[in-house]
C-alpha cells in the first residue's frame, strides 16, 4: 500500500512538471505573438494554455482529452492554433483534425446504440429501487454534460473518464494555485523593495 | 455470430456484470472526492457519489477560472518579462 502511494505521488509530481512545462510554453507563445493584450485576453490565454497543456498530458489516450482538443481546434483563432502546435507539435495538431471525424463517428454509433436500447421494453413499476435508478440516471446526465466528450459515452466509460478527468483537474488546479501564490509573494517582495 | 451473442448478453446477464463494474468504479470515485472521503462512511449511495462528483468538478472548473483571473491580474501589474522570470525562478527553487 505504501509503495503504491509513493508511486502515485511521484507520478503525480511528474505529471505536474509536464503540465507546468507545457503550460508555460503555451503562455510564452502567446506573449510572443500578441504584444498588446487586455486583461481578459490574458486571462483567456492563461486558461486556454492550461487546458491544452493538461489535456496533452494524456497523449490522446482518453476521450475527455481528445474532446478538449477537438473543442479547442473548433474555436481556433490564429494564436491558439500556434499555441496548440507549440505544445503538441505539428503532427499531433493534424491528429486533432482527424479525431474530429472519430468523434462524429462515435456520436453516430452512440445514437444507434441508444435506438436499440429503447426498443428493448421497459416496465413502469415505481418501486423504491426504480426511483433510485431514476435519480442515478438524472445525475449521470448532469455528469455527462460536465465531462468533455461525455455525451457519447456509456455509463462505464463515463465513470472511468471521470476518474481520469478529476485527477487531471486536480493537477491543473494544484500547479496553477502554487504559481499564483508564488507570484503573489514575488509581487509583494518587489513592492516592498521599491518602497525601501 | 459473436454480435448476436453479445446482443443477447446485453439484455440479461450483462446487466449483472456491469452492475458490479459500476459499483467498483463508483467506489473509486468515492476515494477521489474529498467531500465523501473525509466523511468516513462506507455506505454512500451511487446517486450521492454522482452528485458530489458533479459538484466537485464544477468547483474545480470555477477554481481554474478564478486562478486564471488572478494570474492575469498579477501578470498585468508587473512588467511581463520580469514577472514570468520571477515566477519561473520561484518554481525551480
């Protein structure tokens, strides 16, 4: 048990480093391409770079990361495309375009699967277990909306993706929080120095 | 042939198999969510786990957004080159 925990903490540290490197790379690309940025521009750049960076740590192995990349390439303006290429490399950016077709195909498959399930009959007995099932179904629907690409997954896939997605979000938040706190300290230090 | 077999499995026995799988995955979700993990009760219903999962994901999204706001304000207030350099320096230490 201890060995597993140590392994998971060292792999989490590696993940954080990878995320950090990619995130900063993306940020620097932004500041190099756009000299004049409003606060809102900057905030969107920070958030977008962070999302691309954390999704790319998955190496296209999960549905949610592919969905994030597909969304990014959809709303792409020139600079975010450059950021994506910087973080992933040109080859992988082409893979994103291909993955959009994959997403379309899986959407069709999911639609067909749902049609088959509907034709298998349903009883309408309102036992307590049925009510519990309704609740689970309702909550599952909400979860599908929250996890990127969730709408095309079955329940088991959805929960597996959620596990990975939450772990990645935790890494993202941890690193961003550490940087924000460090930057806070730096700013305080430099203002103190300027007052002396 | 195999597709016919899997389709019949889907309507009867598969539901039992996938229930176990789902229960295992739900318990793993339980471990990940601090709300539930700290409550130390073994029996949490699936719908409760799902609800807390959604709340947790929403709060993580919100935190990423807030941190992006905070960082953009910080980078705005100081010279961007020196701020980035200072941040990177403080990270490597």
